[in-house]
């Protein structure tokens, strides 16, 4: 009686239907971006945003609810999308992140942190120099800034990353560059 074969989309309240459509759009957009289909993703982002703007204007509580709660799958998708951050376009990221609720933004930023850490560690030396190299790229800075949405959060994050790099550099010097001493 409650199985997928008996699911009646039309019986749902209007706002709940919009929420289901928004979630499906988010999944589709994330898949398009991962596949490098930027034009399709931009078109879907623009259309999704117009629909959400209209619904938010009519039902302000819907926007507020989206800002507070996201399902486990949306959080997982946001974190995975964050891990792929350096494969994305900064403008696409800004559009997507602007529509994330607070919990999705946190999951996305967690993924971004992992991507940054992985990128720095893949250089073979998680030092301040590797951190500066990552942050020194104009493209990477635009992407990281888009991920954090505002200058204050971006600057705070970059300072934290820089401190970690300096800490590791100092640790390597003290331990004679021995990874086993960690």
C-alpha cells in the first residue's frame, strides 16, 4: 500500500511536490557537473532557481525549511560534490552553493576541506609551500571562495589551511623530515 508502485505524487501537498522536484533537480545538476555537462547544468540551475524564487516568494516557510533541513542523501551529495570542487567552474559552484541550505553548505564545505587536504597531500609534502601553491592559483582561489560564499569565511578558512601547512612544515623540520616520527 505504501510501496513505490502505489506512490501518488499528485496526492502530495504542493510544497512537498516542489521539494521532491527540487531534490531531483539537485541530483541531476550534480550528475551533469560531474560529467562535465556544464551547459545542461547551467540551464537546469537557472530553471530550478526561477522555480524556487517563485515558490519562496509565495511560501517563505519553504525557503526557511530548506535552509535548516536536508535529507541524508542531499547531505551526502553535497559532500561528494565538495570533494570534486576542483573539477568545477567557480560560477557554477556559486550558483549551486547559494541554493544550499545551511546543513548542505556545511556538508559541501566538509567535502571541499577533504579535496583541499587531498590535493595538498598529493604533492608529496603537506607543507606551507604546498598550501601556498594551491591557494596561489587564481582558479583555485575563485573555486574555494565560491565554496565559502563570503570573504570572511574564505579568509578564515585560508588562514587555517596556511597554519596547518606551517605546522606540518615545522614538524617535518623538527623530526628531520621523518614521516615515521609523526
